[in-house]
């Protein structure tokens, strides 16, 4: 089976993360304390020690959005594997039912 292009895979995984953020915001009534938070995402292939791809995200209006703006002093860094992104896309309901399975500690710690 051919691997999905990493940018498409990442966008699909990001949509699952945003669905969870929205659901938890509705349930918890959370505000926008993270507004403007910028994150560098490093995607790793298998057990590689060097990331294969990097993305930039910014938290805007309750969502994590891809951005073209790279800053040298981002608020946080998210290290993630291709396998994790694939699991999010392939089994989104598992993560949405059990938000603790999301690897989002980097977002909570940095605020």
C-alpha cells in the first residue's frame, strides 16, 4: 500500500485534532487563552532521529491552523510520527471518544 503524501496526511490529522478541540471547548466552555499560540510541528518517519517534514501552526479562533509564518521563537514544539498521524486519520472516532489518546501535552504545558 502506498503511503499518503505527508501534507495530506497532516491536514487530515489536524482536522481530527480540531474536531476534538471544538467538542471539548463546547463541553468545558473554555476561552481562547491560547489565541495566537505558535507551534512548530516536526514529523518523523519510523525511528528516524531527524524529522522528515516540518509544519507551522497557529491557534486562532479555537482551532489550530496551518500557517506559512515561521518564527524563530515559537511557543511550543510538537514532535509526531507519521504512524501517529495515520492513526488519527484512519481511526478518528477512537481519538474523539477518548481525548486522552491525543498527543497534545505540548499545547497544555505551554500556556
